[in-house]
C-alpha cells in the first residue's frame, strides 16, 4: 500500500511538472510568435527606410545635376554679357577714333 502511495505521489508530481512544461511551452510559443511578428514589422520598416534613402539619394543627385547645369548656364550667360560689353567698348573706341581723325 505504501508503494502504491509513493507511486501515486510520484505520478502526481510528474503530472504537475508536465503541466508546468506544457504551460512554459505555450508561453514560449506565444512569445516566439510575437517576436516573429515584430521581426516582420521591422523588416517592412527597414525596406521602407531603404526605399526612402534611395529616393533621397536620387533627389540629391538630381539637385546636384540641376545645380551644375544652372551654374554652367550662369557662366555661359556671364560670358555672353562680358562679350557684349567688350563689343560695346570696341564700338565706342572705334567711334572715338573716328571722331579724332
């Protein structure tokens, strides 16, 4: 009878331990599912951020290109204006020379 009591006690203790393990396993599964969900969310955010960085880099390159083109046009306009002024000075000098002769 004592043996039966000990056996029953051992089985009860074993059952309690198994229940605890099952409970811990369920908690671990829930935690794992939450972590996997968070990983997916973070991956999506990372993808969005990469796309944003690419758009910003492209915008920056376009801005630099526009700035470069604008600078080239400004230089070209300045050269044209300088040439116009030099031409005007030359015409004035010719008129002055013609008047002194």
